[in-house]
């Protein structure tokens, strides 16, 4: 079925990232769900204290996030978070920042090599909103005043706020497997 690539290539404030800092997120949708591949710089931030697996609050650590929203009802969306150490988090929302139900788990495999990490996850269709979708991807790393918020597609506002699903690009609007061109 459909495949797409999102390139996280800018900071929240709109500065372009050097090629070595960019994150590539490949998505492959089927009737069974959504496969997500991530290839990202590895900043070696401290891992969550929990064992690899489901970790609520993963956004407080080094992470890549994919948001998938219903195009017809963008307030219905999921947030899928993947960490380089094998930690993950799946959240459902109905309304901006209004969680529905408990966090969900999914299969995730990661590898870390030198200064890059790769991850592969599969999100079952039961966790995803109704297609067609609006999508965006984000990466977060570092801490304190050095914390960086990176994104694939710009969003309005002067401070990082990833929960703007109505502003995400439509998957159906993409015309190539290289993602939406700016």
C-alpha cells in the first residue's frame, strides 16, 4: 500500500538542520496497520531508568515522535514515540492534548551505532485514527537550555507545541515517496 517519508530537517524556530542532524522517518501503511522506520542521530542522552518497553513520559528523553491524525476529524489522533534504547509510547487523543484510554504498546526494535540509531515499529490498525491522515514527525534531544525541538513540517506558534493536528499536512496531498515538498 502507501509509503511515505518524512524528513525532520528544521528546528522549531525554522532553522535548517545540517544533513548529519536530520532524521528520516519512513511510513508504510497497510490494512493491518502502520510500519514506522526511523534513522536518526544518536545524541547519547541518558536513557529512561525503566527497562526497554512502554514508558509514559518518554518525551522527556531523547525521542522521535510521529503524530497521525484523522483528516476528517483532526482532533482524533495518535502520538507514537520511539527512543533509541528500545523505549516506546503510544497515546490516543480525542481533542488537543486530551488523552483517551491508557497508553498502548507496540513492537519496537532499535540499534545504536556510533552516532546514529535506527528503529522499526509496527502500530496495529486498531490504534490508528480513520484514514485519510494528517501527519507530522518530531525529534527531541538534550536537556535544560540546550533542549532541541525538531520537526518535519513547520507549525504556528512561538514555542514548541506538537499538538496541532489540524495544521499537519495531508498524507493524500503528497505526490512522491520523498514526502511533502515545501
